[in-house]
């Protein structure tokens, strides 16, 4: 199934696209901007299906020939632009798959739809080539650019497109989706929703990941013993993270959410809003012995460590500085 009803959140985008379908005022070019895994591709797929659907409603019917073709990825007039180089969409990709093809009328549908994923990877030459098509598109053409960084596109492209921004989905909606659609237990759904920060795809990925549970276990184990660790034990803990090849971003996020729980409990003395509720005793103990400034300083140190690792600063050194900060202030 692929319908607008299945899209979690994103009410403004759904309303805009369904309104365009019902009034027949379809733009020749759309940009859907949002984080990786936020569901841009799914929205583009549903919109494209609805445009080609033989029942001509605001929802794709799932049953007509065009819908069945689209569901199986074989609709001849829905074209996904591919690129050979992983890091870039070249001018040849755009000329070959869009500019050189768009003059040919649709094979069997009212529209010819081009979906360009990772549009921020288009080189300047590729964008300029696309611009020529955007300036004078055929009446039946619809070009959908999916990007996680709208600012990387030329102003001249932006001015010719309808720009739709993905919004973070509320934790409650994400949690409810994981529990009802993926049968994830309450506690795990809450942790995944807190991590995903409104990104439904990331939440699904975390909920299905066995690695994530292992990362969580390692992080919580460290938090329990950090104050008793000497330098050699810290080095061993750092080596373990490195050997396991754990996703360091997720690992640091778990630590940050745990310390936010400590801060929240210290401020409210209420365990009901904690993410790591089953860690309550440990959180209560840490909250009692630390100052607000100390916890905030650890949260800032976690942010700094993340930025350093993204900038390829030495892993062992970055983690050692972080652990020392946690030991001193957490």
C-alpha cells in the first residue's frame, strides 16, 4: 500500500499535494526538503502514483493498472533518475535521463514524472542543465527534486520550484506508529522516538536494529561505572567501542538523552517524563550528587565530542577527554 493516509505527520505537505491534484493545478517542479530517512521518497512515490492513477482521485487507488505498475516499480512514466558516481549527479546524468528524454510524450499516462533523489549531489553544471528544462518544460512534465540540503541548489532552480519542507513528526505519533505498526514494546518505542527527533525513517531503522540494543547496553553500562574507572579501564572501554564498530553518533546520543533525564529529574523530581525510566535509581543517584552546571557541562562536552569526530579528530583522544569530563562533572 502507498497512500497519503499512510504518511505519518507532514499534514501541510499532504494538504498541498492533494489540493494540487483536486484542483488540477500541478506545478512542473517540486522540491521536497528534509533529513535523510524522513520519508521524502515515500511522499514522492504516493504523489506520483496519485497523478498517474486511472481513477483520478486524490488518493492512488492501488488497484488500476498504473497503480499496480507504480507499486512494483515498473510504471514507464515515473522515472527515477540514477547516477553512476556515488558522490555526484553529473551533467551527463541529467542530460541523458531528463533533458534527452522529456520531449518524448508519456507512454501511457497523463504525466511524465522525474524523481531526482539526493538532488543536493547535482554538480553546478548538472543544475544548469536541469534549469534549461525547468525554464520550458512540456505541459505533461513533473520534476520532483528530493534533497536534504535545499541551500545547495542554485537560486535560479529554487525560484522555479514549489518548495515543501518536511517537519519533525511528534514523538507521540512516532511512538504510536512503532507500537501499532511494528509491534515494538512501549519502552523501546519511547527510546527510539526520543532518538529519532521527529524522523520516522530513523525511528523505524532503530526499532528494527539489533545493533542499537547493543549500543544502548554498552552506553548504559559505561554510565553506571564511569566514576569508578581508572585510566586503563577507560582506555579498555574506548577500545571496546572501537572494536564493536558501534555507531558512535548513536552511542553519544544515548549518553546525551540519559544526562538530559538526569537534568529533568533534578529540576522536577518526577520520574514520569524520563526516557530511561527503568534506570530511575541510577538517574536519581546521579541527580542528587551533581550540580546543574556539571550536567550541562557534560551535555555540552557530548556535543563537542560529536562535532570533533565528524571533523575526523583522533577518536581515542576525543573519547578520553569526554570520559574525563563525565567523570569530573557527571
